C-alpha cells in the first residue's frame, strides 16, 4: 500500500510519523477508504452536513472554495481552489505537486487543511476541516488511486493541463521556459476527508457544528451535531 504523503515537522520524510498512534490509525483509515473498491467501505448515506452541502450546490453551482494551510514559517496561507468532485464524503481538489499548498501539507506535523465554502445567494457558509491524502505520481500504476487520478486528469480543461507542464508555480518568471510535452507527472489530487464541518446559515440564523471521532472515516452514524450561537 502506498504510504500517505505526510511530513515530519519540517523534515524531508513523507511517511506517517510512528510516534502518534492516533494519527497513524486515522490515516490508515483514510487509505482504506480511498483505495477500497467496495462502496460499503465509504458509505456517505446519513451524513447530514453532506446532504446540506450537496443541496447548496444544486441551488447554486459554486465550486470555488478557499483552502488554508500553514507555511513552514508558521504563517497562514490561503488560496482559491476548485472542488472537482466528491468521493464518498471526501472532497477532491486537483493541483500541481510543486505548489506551495502541497509543500505545506507534506511538511506539516499533521496533514490538515481548512476549506471555506460560501454560497452568497443562499447566504450559507461551510467551514470544513479535514485530513488530506495526496494522490500523486508515486502511487502504484494498477491502484485505485491511480485510476482516480487518471479520471480527474481527463476532466481537467486542456489549458489547466498545460499549466502542469509549465514552470514551477509561484516561482520567479523566466523569459524562456522549455515546456514539457505533458504535465501529468506533476498532476496530483488532494483528497480531503472532513472531520469537522461548521455551517452558518445567515437567513435561518443558525450555526451548526458537525464533528467526527478521530479514526472513523466515511462511516455512517459517527457524526456528532452541536448547535452553536451565531
């Protein structure tokens, strides 16, 4: 099984640290869900926040979200990304392995990100915190992960595919650059498995928090719902 892409607090290692048992168990759970070909292993039925989110998408097709990471300097870093789809209750974001967000995730002590998804028409905000698995060119050719990566690559517009064949994102621009024939080797997916989802519904004046127990991924009936003040 391909190891999860995870840093060791600034080190260059990219496998899960063995001194945090809860993290190890949780990430193994993520791996099982991503790689499982059995839909029952990644059941999303009965997850209330997911139903609300998909209803918001049906009413307002906005797939642009803000993704926050923490840089190696300890600074918050946020950018706008596109949610390309769902795999069970996980959100899928396409990216380039050379981007700062991937670097931040790999070097973090724990691969956690936060998404902010705002539907302006309905005036509903989703704040999603989740663990991330990076699916890149290091996965096995015959794995379910690689099949998932190929699927989303085919769905990416050609102009976006060309960016992956270009210079390193956010690097100093050069007058000339020899573009690669294909950017697929740089293409990666961020599979975000939510563990905390806060929903603020301005019109209804409701603030709700959904939290899942660590170590439980994509399973029904494990979410705790709490009403919060506005």
